C-alpha cells in the first residue's frame, strides 16, 4: 500500500467488522501514537484483541503489524516534511532536547523498588546473561561491561542462536536480562520464555510497558521514548536504556560497597592500556 494509507483506512472503516473498525478508528485518531505502540497496546487501546489487530493489518494488505507500522511511518514522515515546507532545522539541538526529555521521562518511569530488587538479584546470581539484538545489543554489551567493572562477571550475547541455547540450558540462580526496545522482537521473547521455563529470573528492559516480552518477564524496567519503524536504535531510546543500566550498577554498589573496591581493581588492570 502506498501514500494513500490513511485515506484508504477512512474509506474502508465503515465496512469493517466492529472489532476491526475499532482498530481503524484508533489508528486514525492517533496515528503518531500507533507508531510507538506494541500490538498488545494497540489491542488494548482499541478494545479489541491482538488477533483482531493482525487481521486488520492483513486485510489492508500487510504481512503483519510491523509491516503496517512501517507504511504508516513513511506516510506520516512524508506529511511532516510537507508541513516543514523545507525550512532548516537544527538537528543537533533537536537531538539534545529529545535526549533530555527522554531522560526526564525515564526518571519518572523508574520504580526504585524494582531497581533495588533487580540489583539484589544480579548481585546474588550464579550467572548473568544479557541479550539484545541489533541496536539493543549495544545496551546488553554496556550492561555486561559495567557489571564486569564492579567485579560481577556477565556475558552479553547478540547472536540469537547462542542466546537461545544459553537460555535453554539455564539453571535456577541464573539471571537473564533481555533487552528489546519494542518488546516484540521474536528472538527476545523466545529467550525470555526459555530462560524462565528453566528457572532463571528474567529481567526485561524495554521502551514499552505492555508487550509480549514484558508479559514473559519476572521484572520489567521501562525506559522512555518508544521507537517507530523508522527510528530503530534512535538516540533518545538508547540513552534512556543506558540510564537504567547505570541506575542498576549504582544500586548494586550501594547494596554491596565492596564492589567499589572491585571497580578500583579493574581500573588498575587496564591502566596500562592507555598512553
């Protein structure tokens, strides 16, 4: 489907079943919000079901919800450019402002008790596995790095096959941290399912509070600034996830001050790596 997506939805809504019509009406009323919603959230907001959302997308000629959102994002981006009328904008200033907003909103979303619980679990874990794919792999690697700096070894994996094998052989006492901005990435959901089935404690880090991943986690840490299909890996969503990582590590050192000694030791052993 091309640029006429929104117009086509308006024309077709009257002939849809009640459940599909509710989905269409919700999309038409808040197309920008739809881009930042998971399939679970859109189903809830429209008073329908995930199956109805999928049927709605397929009836419009799309393979699924993500395919539909990509087309919607392209159309809205075209409309935004038309409204701008070619006026220059300061990209750096916009990035800074959105990052500040993202950090402030994430600070409001962070539940301090959840940070404390997650930190306690990480400190007591027999093994810590961190998984994220594509841009979320950056956050997974950062978490593993920060934990290693305080003497708590963890392993970050960005390969879905390795992560599934590791999750499928998890033991009770393992903590699995699964990171997915959308919370709908199939590989991330699968890793969470397998790890939890094996008795691991699963922590999810996502930019969406209602998603298939979060539904499968023991504890969820939510960052602000959900991504759209055209903004995957966007700076505001990533920096909000990194804030959660730093909050976790800071809480771990508060709960176990000896970790600060380990921080000094790891700093010493890499000091000769710089001129």
